[in-house]
C-alpha cells in the first residue's frame, strides 16, 4: 500500500506535506502539538517510570540508566527516554520498532523485516548519539536526516494517521496513547490507555 501511494503521490512523503495533510485533517499543528504535549507529559511519565520501574524489568532500567548518564542536552534526552519508555510501560513490544545501526552497517539489512519503525544511525565509535534518525514503513526508509527521535516519532504518527494505516499490533497501545493523550484525537480508547491518562492527571 505505502509503495503504491508513494509512487502516485511522492510529495506526501515529505515532512512539510505530512504536516500540512495532518493539519488539514485534524486542525492541529503536528510538531507544535506533539512538542507541547511532551513538555507537559515528559516529567509525569518519567516519574511514573521511576516509581514503577521494578515492575518492568531490565528494559525500563536501561532506559532510565541511559538518561541518568547524560550530562548535556538533558531536555532532549528526557523526551527521548519518555518515548522509549512509553511502550515498555504500556507493555508493547519494541524489538522491531526502535532499530539501531552504525554508519558502516548496511541499512537494508537492519530494516529488512520492519513494517513500521524508527531507525537511529550512530557513528561506529559512538553508540549513544545518533547522526541520522529515519522513519521506516514497509521495509523502506520514508524520511531520513531527522534531528532526533521525538521528531521522527511525530512524523511517523502523522503519516500513519493521515494515511489511515492501522497501528502495528506490537506497538498498538503506544500509538493509541500518542493519539488519545498527546494529540487528544478520538473519543474512545482502550482501558489500558484510559488508565495511563488517569495516572498522568494525578
């Protein structure tokens, strides 16, 4: 489906066009709305993660430990940690979503099984700081050279929403949380996400 749309309407697969189409459908600015919600919810999410990290095993420990090791650009790293921790908190499976490779790796090999994913590319000697962040749909890089994971997440959500693509089963609750909590779109959501929204309002 994506390849057919990309062939017929290549302009849609640009950051500018995704933002315009999202605004046309929802009357919301994609990046401004997402960043504004992150400003509100990141501190609350991180508090939740720390308060309940024992319930989520090593994955959540790793996300929080990586954040605690940062000494610069803390705000960006806090947002990244909040987004990386969200699927863990709602018990989604990130194994095929948050992809990483080094600059010398062949990207095609890393994304060969990816239907919906975010790919972070790192320098060979620096596994912590991405030099390129890309959006992957149906085993193809749709957007790349994005500045950070937060921006990539926003454009990926915007693309799925504007094209009416079903959220991937493994990450369903994460995208539902982004839709219902971060963008306040839709009047119905699952009990799991209603519970999260209640916790974030406390």
